[in-house]
C-alpha cells in the first residue's frame, strides 16, 4: 500500500508541475507597480475556458497531493 501511494505521489507531483507551467501568465504592467496591484484585485473577472479549467485542475491536484502526503506520513509512523 505504501509503495502504491508513493508512486501516486510522484505522479501527482509531476502533474502539478505540468499544470502550473501550463497556466496562462498574468502580464504585469508598469502601472501595477504604482497601484500595488489593486486594479487586478478589484477589476478581475472570473476565469473562463482554459484558464478556469487549469485553476480547478491545479486545486484538485494540490488537495489530493496533500491528502496522500498525510496518509503516507501516517503509514510511515507505524
């Protein structure tokens, strides 16, 4: 069981790296340096399409990675 979870952890780690690298970048303009990014906080609309999918996929992968890490820590303590 431990080896299966460890393999899943490695696969999830690679998938998280790929998911983060595939997310569209946010372009920072020179104006955001002066405003402190407030225009991005209040002017941001909901993500759509590919960006929304990548955000959800990254969240799911991250939560499952943490869950498997906790299970592995529990199993290794026994």
